[in-house]
């Protein structure tokens, strides 16, 4: 499915001020960027604009500041340094977003210059999509480019606002994300295997529903599996469960059967007496979880079942871990799934990782270069998979 919005290729940027919303919401530790994936993802658009003689004004959020002004731990200053390091460009960090300092810094820019404004969320009006915020940001540019796929599902000031005042285009990352995540549902090479994990059925109900319509096989893991167990009449001990969603989970299993979508649930689990890195795990069958134990990971028989299904796929979509992979002893299921997914690309298939914790898992196991596409957006990728329109994308010019 071709992208239906205009991109930076369609824009006249020569000598123009180009305001670019990127997603530099990266992890920091002691002021140092610990994962630069999202910074790297924005570089193709930045480079294109710079090489086409634009004045490149970047803006982003980072973390969840309280919106009452500057907070050092959420400053983008170190991200500007990381961007300069990765590109070799001189990147000017502007310690202001909506004030005169920012306006003056933009006014002083020359074609080919790159500047990064301070965190847009230091003002709480950003999240409220205040029109004054949008108007101020738009005053810095002649053209607006959205390349922040990770926030494209948020109708916020810096995401959708400038498009009300400026001609608005998609950056290369946004274009690729939307194309990739929609194409797997338009006409996937089959067998198409979808893997969904994570903690709650309730947070991924739309995703699961949509995947049942599209996939040949749906693999379910993580905490959400236990609500499906309850729908099948099994007991789950003290495992994570959502009683209000048991009936809905049962309906989805019936729908999958009617649609011819095979659903794989864990047949065995690694359980523990408490949630903690120091907990002692033991393997039990899914219908024999003790009343005083909680599921922490899928078991070895499940791993074998899941790996076999994944290796037979031509297209794989994965979102969500199989267990508490942050604790090494409960990471085996997630790692095994990750390694099986890595084999799909090597065998000529397509493997798409749908953002969020799955990306963290892929990076933890050193498999990022073995995947066809790793989405930079968790919530945005899930909403796109559900078939929802993304406000940021909808605000752009139609092709």
C-alpha cells in the first residue's frame, strides 16, 4: 500500500526554513544517550534537507516533564551532541522553544545549518495542542516536516499544530513506517505469523482483533496469555489476569476458529512464588499452575512450538515479550522467539518488529541487524496495525 501523503521530496526547501518534528525521546543515563536508535532513524531526512540547502530546525519531546519549565534531566542538549557525533554536522542546541531566544536563533540560521530546539514538553500547552503553541512554532518555518512516527498518534502542538499554518510533508522515516506497517496487512507473503505478547489483553484488544482477520497463525505470550487461559477454563494461580476481559478473550478465540486463524497459547510456563529477579522459577504445564505461583515466562515445550511456527513463516509481525525478559532467568522464551524471528529474514522472509518492549528485547539479544524492519513507535505502530488513522499523518498534505 503506497504512502498517500506528500513527502519532503515534493517540497521546495531550497533556502527555506524547514521545521521538523523528530522523535528524539531516547533513554538517557547521567546525561548520556544510551540508545541512539531514534536519533539514527531521523538522519536520512535531516541529511536530505541539509543537502538541499534548507535551514533545518528540529524539535522533539523527551520523557515526561511536568510542563512547568526547564528540567535538566529532560533537556535535549545531550541529544544534540549525539546527533552531531553521528552525522559530523555542526548542530546548534537552542536552550529555548517558544521564546525570543528560539526566534533569534532561527533568524540567525544560514542554508545548510541544523539546530535543535529545547524539549517541546517543557510547556504543558504542548500536550493540550494549544493553538498558540502551534502558531509560535510555525512562525519559525516556511515548511513543516513530520518525521516523528513515535508521536504521530498524538494530536499535540508540535505534531499536528504547524500543519495548520504551513505546507506539511512527511519525512522519510514516517513514510517508511506507514508503508511497512500497512503493507503487511494489504498483501502479506504467507504463511503470515503474528506474535503478540505483553501484560494485558485490554491494551491490545484492537490489535489482536485485526491480526485474527489477517494472520494465518497468532502466537500469544506474556501476561495476557493467562486471561486466555481463564477463558478456556484453566486456573492461573497468582498470574497476571484481567477478569473483566475473560469473556472478550473467549470471543476472540471463537472468532479465530471461525476465520481459520490458528491461535497458539503456551502449553507450559515458568512460574515463581513472587515477582522479582531473585525468584526461583519452575516449569509447569499450563493446566497445572499452582494456586500460589505466577507465570513469568513461557516454558520449553511452548518455545519449541512457537519457534516451529515462526520458522515456517514468510511474514512475521512481533509486538510484545513472552515473559519478564528484564530478569535474565525469565528471558529465555523471549530470546528464543527473537532468534526464531531472526531466521525468517535470513530465509528470505520479512520480519517486522512493532516497537515497544520487543525492540528492547531485540537490542538486548543483539539481533537488530537480523530484522527486516524495527518500528520506532510503540503506540503509533499499534494504532496503525489496528487500522486507526494517525492524527499526525492525517494533518499532512495529500499526494
